[in-house]
């Protein structure tokens, strides 16, 4: 236990530096993870809940740092893994160790991560674990819920504006990913809505202010740039006509009519 506490003190001291040395923190986290597993700090079943409060608190603190460290390292797999472990302490062991000051900051971070990957169903699953009061008033949860609302309403300009007003600095990376996801959605809409559009107008809709940015975006989407500076989507709008499955549709309609008649 003494050696684990020494490692933890070294980690917190390094993590408190701004900016922290992510490589050194990563090495310390690796050592702590091994030590925690050996000492059975990480819960695997209900019997682990009887471990000392001090040990469980230490494990939770380590995981909280690990979650933020994975974001700084841009390691999404590690983020999901640590977040999954951390939620055990937030939800299953709260009666033993109390509520963490970082709980809603990291739960909000997880919601933003799901939103940035367009994982809407997972987003709502996580949201259902929170109380109505927290969803409506918490400083970390409420802004993320607003982002989801903007996406559902197609108010993408609000997403771009919200980038500079995130509740914590650690949110910035996932916010950048969300902006890219939104730009891809706008790009797909442009392809469907226009036969041609100028690079200037496309950049305006995508909230891109540097000329090279629209060029990079267009190349990523494989947009055809004409000599006059317009993007052409004529080849994308021409689609082969598909025959309607009339027989199948007729059978389905008749089936619905029979079911409706039986109900009446």
C-alpha cells in the first residue's frame, strides 16, 4: 500500500504541472494499474465493495486521471476502457466512497465523446442514468445536451459557436471531433442540394475561414473542382432509377388492410 501511495503522489505532482508530461504520466499510470490489479482495487464482483474506503478512493482518483490522460494522448480506446471502469465507482460504489468532485465533468466528457462519434443511441442510454435535475442544471451536462439538440434541429452554426465555450479544457479535443462530424454532415447535404457551388459559398456553409481549409475538405470528400473555382456535383446527383417493388408493396398494403379490418 505504501508503494502504491508513493506512485500516486508522484503521479498527482506530475499531473498538476501545466502542461503535464503526458509520457511520464503514462508510465506512472501503467505502474499504478498493475499495482491496483494485484491488490484487487479494481472491482470485479460485489465482494470487492468491502475493501477499505481509502483503497477505493485511490483507485477512483487514478482512473479519473487516466481518463483525462487518454484524451490528452488522443487514445480513444483507452478512454472508453477507463471510462467504463470509472463508472463502477460513480454508480455502484457511491454509497461507500461518496460522490467525486470530478464525476459530472467526466460524465459530461463521455457524453460529448459519444456525440462526436454520432453514437446517438449510446448517448441517450448514458443520459438515462442521470437525474432530471442534473440534466437540466449541471454545468457540465447541460451544455452537451444543448449540442445534441442543435444537431437534431440542424442548427449547425450553434455547434461552431459553442466550440469556444466548453465547460472544461479537456472537452476541446472531442469538441474538435464533433465539429468535424458536423462538417461531414453539412458536406453531405451540399452534395445532395447543389449541382454547383463556389468554393467561397461552400467554405461559408462549412464555417471554414482559411482558403486552404476548403481545399483540403473538398479533397477529402472527393469533390470535383472546376477551373472557374466552382465545385460540381452533377455526377453525384445522377442516380440510376430503381424499379419500385410494386408487387411486394401491394401485398403489404393488403396485409395491413386485413389486420386493420380484424381490429375494427
